[in-house]
């Protein structure tokens, strides 16, 4: 049984095609989904740039950060 080996150039082209497919097809499709679109619209109407947000600024992080500050360590 002969296995097919890809050359370095072939692997590079395949990798670039996968990244391009994700960037040009998958991500725009996700952005068009209603839940994601509503989230971005809400942030834009509030004047928030989602690309400039830190995880520590998210509402869900407040209890975690409070616990870290109280105990001095991250617990599950």
C-alpha cells in the first residue's frame, strides 16, 4: 500500500486554502447568524467596539474576578 506524501509547497498551499476558507466562508457565515448579528448590533448601538474588549470587561467575568481578588487564586 502506497501512502501519498505531500511536498512542502503542497502542504503550504493546503494550509493557506484551509485558512482562507475559514476566513472567507466560515467566519462571514457565523457573523450572519441571528444571535451573533444581534450581539454585534447591540454593541454597535452602545458605541462599543467588540474588537477592543478584554475578557475582564465581560459581565460573566465579574464574579470570577471578584473570587480571584478575594482568595488570591483561581478556583473552579
